[in-house]
C-alpha cells in the first residue's frame, strides 16, 4: 500500500507510516523578546508590569495633555529621512490609549507647514512645538496654525517649555548644547551656551517659573532662573534623559531615552526609579486628570502609560 498526504506530511509505504517535513517547515524563524532596555550598568531590564504600551504612531517624540478635553496631544514627525518632506502631524489620543483622531493636525496640507515636530507644550490655549529651527504655535482647541518663530543659529531644537507669560524656552541638543529664549512676540535670544548643558533635551517650567532642563549626556537635572542663572542641580537615577514633568508640589519625573527608566525626584530627596525597561522613553507628559505619565517611544511608534501611585 502506497499513499501520500501533502497536507499532513505523512507517507504510507507498504503499510509503514513515515513522517517527513518540507525544508520550508524545518527552517526556524526569529522571534522577538518582550520590550526591554539595557540599563546604564549594562544589564537587560524587562519592562516593568506597571507600564502599558499602546500604538501606533509615526515617530512620536513628545506629547502634552489637554485637560479641558481630557485628551493627549501626540506629535508625529512622519518620514524623517527626507529633508523637506513636510509630513509631520498631530494625533489626539484618549486617556486609555485608544485613538481619538489620528491626524487631527495634518489631515491635509492646505495652509499647514509641519515637518518634524519634536518637543511640545501647551499654555493658555496655545499648542507649541519645535520644528526644524522654528517654534510653531497652533490654537489648542481648533488646531489652526497661528505664529511661527524662527530661531536663527539653532541646529537641532528639541525640548520646549513655555512660561505663564508666553516666554518660550527651547533646548538645542546638538552639535552645540544651548538653551534659547523666545519672547511671547517671537524675539529669540541665546540664553545658555555650553556647560552645564550636556546634550540638553527636555525642558519644563517649575511652579516658581524657573526653567528645568535635563541632559542626555549625563544625569543632571538643572534648574535655571528666567535669566539663565543656575540655581539648583539634582540627579536622575540614570543618564540619557529626554522627558521632564513637574507637578504642582515640585515633584519631578525624568525619563531616560537611552536606558528606559523613569526617575522620581521629590523636593529635597534623591531620585527613585518608578518604572523601567521602556524603550526610547522620550519627552513625556503628565495626564493630570487620570494621574498618569504618558511616554512616547520614538521609533517604536507607541505610547507608554504609567499610573502614578502618589
């Protein structure tokens, strides 16, 4: 008796059953490990259980929170390969991570110029972002473009913080570490050039109106007064920092884009790690209604959510 079943992979020859396997089925495939990072000590750290990740975006580097509408505003840089692609857009995300509006700003390009939006902030009904040497302003409620303030001399604007009076502070990450100041009516000036900035990234305004900057090049958390004078230096758990969030009580949260941890620095205390293993933990925002951090993950095209317990 001879028989052959091409689906089961069995052949019957003279009453004996033989099992065979095509070469295609014998080939192994590569599978990925769970989300993880390598920490500063060189150890693999699997993402902790208190982190939830949702996608998908196109290189989302920063977000901010619209408290009135209870929505997360996520910046998307689009295709970062071409120099003048002008395909950046802005998404609205529900607090549970689900999509509200994928292309809120950027549904079409009529009247819109937005290349690679990176850092973002909201203040007094205005959405701010840095975009290839320009600070762009949008109406926070409607998404309509408002002003565009060029920053001459900048090479890579990255983080942004906005004071109550509309003064803008933007970090220049590379090749020169700088902090620029732009007045509410668009007049730019160089506030800090070089040390203690060390590949500066995230920028935030503290409850006293001071400017807080975190470095990628080290773990320093630097507080400057509005005139650019250094008044305090604190330290995150790890270096490689990108995002900085400051609560009303002065508590700071710092995200390490290189090593994946989130540090909490309470006033007068040393940093403690509250979450870890988050790949490319970029310029996060604070969802004050749900009391959670929302952390864009750059080329992972996702957002991570961390519920705060304090």
